[in-house]
C-alpha cells in the first residue's frame, strides 16, 4: 500500500513539472536596433604641380583643368614653380604631405622631376604626367598630344611652301622631353630634303626655358652667322616663334620668311592674320584637361584605367594617351581655333571681330 502511495506521489510530481515546462517555441528576442550612420565620403583631392604660368597657354590649362576636376566632384590644389626645378620639387613635396589622393605634374625638367614620382610613390600616391613626360621614373600614366606629330605638321607645312633653301630651327627647352619629340618629328620630314641637298639647316639651337627673349637672341645669331640668307624658320612654339619674328622685324625680314609655331596662342594667331607667322599647331586643350581629369579622378578612386599606347621614358613603358594635334593657318583658322571657342573673333581680329 505504501509503495502504491509513493508511486502516485511521484507521478503527481512529474505531472506538475511537465505542466510548468513551456514547450512552445521561444520568441526570438531582437537586440535593440541602432540607427545606421552613413558617413559622407570626402571628395577626392588632386594635386596639380605646374612648371609655369608665365605663358598664355598654361593659364588656359590651369583654369580648364580646375573646372574639369571640380565638375567630377573632386577638389584640386594647384601650384606653379615658374621654371624653378628646386621649387617644383619642394611644392610637390608639400602637396604630397598635405594628403592628396593623386599628383598630376607638368615637369619643367623631365629628368629632375623623377624625384617627385619617387617621393609620391613612397607615400602611396600615383603620379600622372600632364602633357610632358617625366623621364627615368616609375610613372603611372602619361597624357599628352602626339608631340612628334606636332613637329611633322610644322615641317610639312613649311616644306610645302619652301621645298628648297636655308632653314633655321629654333628649338624649345633642352630639359623638356616634348622639345625633343617635336624636333624628331620636324627632322623626320626634313631628312629626305636634306639628303637630296634641297634643304640646308643653317642654324639649329635649343631655347632655354622656351622664352621669347632667348629665342630672339638665337634668331639674331642665326641672321648674323648666315648674313640673313634664310628661307624658312621652324620654331618650337608660338612664344619662340614670337621671339624669332621680332628678330626678323629688327632686320627688316618679317613677313618675307615663313615661320611655323605651335600652341595657337592668341599672339601667334594674330600674327597669322597679320602675315608675319605662317602657321601654328593647335592642341585642343579642353580635350587634354578633360581626359587628364577623368583619368586622375578614376585612378584616385582606385578604379582600373587602361591605355592603348605606351611611351618609353627610359625606365618603363608608361601607359599613355596621345591626342591628335591640328595644323592651323589662315585658311582654317575660323573652323578650328575660333569654332572651338579657344579664341573669339573679337580677340583675333580686334573690336570689329573680322
């Protein structure tokens, strides 16, 4: 009997325990949700180290590049060294230390600025060469016009007018790789004429820092050493062409001798209208600034950028974008330089605009 009571008591305890046990699926307890804070990305910062702002062309580059970068939602800080190698390196170092995301550089000295590329890479910053190549450096990208083609266009235009005679070549700065490329293009066209004895290059000199004053001094020397027996002049750009033309004026030879330049500077275009300069080579800067801005911002964001061309800078085959230049003379001035808005009719022709 006692055993039966114990069994009944145990069954009762078990039933009570089972009744107290919640066999239902427990409700999932969600942790208190925290508000999602979206951190606004800081805009990409591009540093732009320029050789100089002492020529009209580079003032246009600065303004167009600034606008192109800002239109892409990025920021740009611009410095110019005005032909001072040490200052350009110092300015670039300051940009690098300021925390820029990418450096764009127009080198004054193609070799000396290799140090800038090295310093930038140590800080994890890529470097894009703008219009001028940096030599002997692990450069990330080079964007310019086809500078050899510029020289070819100059020589083709002048040889069409003067297939025989004494030629003067007023080069650019020896420190600028573009000056060498341009000269290569000029002499590739001239060489067959030289070999036939049709053309004699009676003067060939570099122009320190591309300045008109130094170009004028070179042209003065060319006139003196040849006793004025000159039939054509090819100058590396419109600034040097202006210096050469001033020397020709001083000797009463202006407008008698064809002169080629490049850059389509306003002064050069006005000389074409006046007849003292024969042609220039137009490099649509808005195309260059837009392309450099797009690539610079993309690289700064870590995006992959490809290039179909490569240019050897003595250290590596640098991925490159080379844009086509355009030969300009009195016949196509309005359909090129003026149509693009690079110069207005009022600027070129004066107040009347024609």
